[in-house]
């Protein structure tokens, strides 16, 4: 079990029986995806001063099953918004999704209202994270787990 502990700047790892295995220092992790076959994992992280209406730097991090950082990709800064349900903060990137069945694995990222880059396809290959595709249409939409642009291009994740 992997836990993105946003408030304590760490990712915690627990064994199947619930016992603690290890903790990794990661600044404000707000999403985590685990590859079920390799146990490699990916984390979206914020850095800098996060607060409502402020912008914070973001990174997508790729870790080995042992918790060693393999690669990092800087992302556009995120506008931090208030999460009215829980009273906490929420970064602007929405609905990250790990497509582990792809070869190489793909992380889909949506950033609504971000100017030119709205939908990112990031491939984890050759010990690096590669931005492989960006939909820049300002009419980009999200429905359930299907990401599409009004122009008819559609990718289901």
C-alpha cells in the first residue's frame, strides 16, 4: 500500500499485512500511481509556498520499486485552489491517470485553463519521462475516464 501524505511531505509504503515498510521524502505529493507488475510508482508533487490563489511548481516523479528516483519532469506551475469539501488545498492538475498496460507506461495529465497545454501524455521510458502528446484545444473536455477534445480526437484511459 502506497500513501501520498500531502501534509507531511512524504510517501509512505506499507506491507500487505499493514505493517510499515518505509517512508520517502517527497514535497507535497498529491497523486500517486503504482505499476502493479513492476511496483514502480509515479508521484505528482508540489513545491514552493502553496496557498489558495497562489501558484506552486509541480513535478512528476518516477520511482523504482525500492523507492529510488528514476526521473523527474517539471510541469507548469499549478494554481492552488481551495477544496471546499475537505477544507484543504487542491492543485490545478486534475485527473492524473497511470496507463500501466501501455508499453512504455503512460501518465495522462489534464490541466484545464492552462493556456496552450491542456492534455499531456507522458511516457516513462529509457530512465526518463517524455512529454509525448499535448492537446492544446481550449475546448478540451473531460467525461468520466474518457478524455477528448471537441475536434473529435478521443483517447480512453
